[in-house]
């Protein structure tokens, strides 16, 4: 009886350890990124709270994260996590406008504005591209 129990435990242990024998790439779930169908963003889709999920270009060299609250009255507030030594937050506030399919902050240069089916915004300008994911409504 005892010998059968030891054998059963040995077999059970071997079956539990089997997944540890696989290489990490064999255990990981393979998820393919689906291309995003970006399209024109009408001004009425801009208001909301957004958090950056992607920063490329020159922007990526000095920013870690952006958060924006775009109000429907044309004002915005936000914060930028600056990649400095030490890192710091900078408070952002001002006005925004939608001009011919572009977003203009504080009268500066326009950034091409696109929206995804799930409400994310993509801003493309001279300093790079920012993808802003819409935060859920309260």
C-alpha cells in the first residue's frame, strides 16, 4: 500500500512539473496585435479624459506619460511626467481648438487628429506621435 502511494505521488509530481519543462515562448499566449482603424476625429469626440499609451519621436525622449482632460468649452488641464533627473510632473492647462481635422493647443502648431473605433486619439505632429487612450466615464 505504501509503495503504491509513493508511486502515485511520484507520478502526480511528474505531471505537475511538466509545464515547467516548456520553454517560456511555448507557454506564453500568442497574441497578435490587430491594426487600428484610425479615422478622422470630429471635434465633438475630443472632450474627455485621456492617458498616453504610446509616445514616439522627439516626445519620447523627454516624456514618460501624458494625462489630458479636454473640456467641451475648449479648455484643457493635464499633467506630463517629464523624464528628467529626477523625474517630475509638469501641470498643463490652456485652450484647445479643432481646426480642419487638427488639434491646436494654445494657438501652437496643429497636430493631425485621428480617432480609433474605441475612442482613442492619435495626435501626429512635428515632435512625434501620441496615442491617448480614453479613460472610462464616471
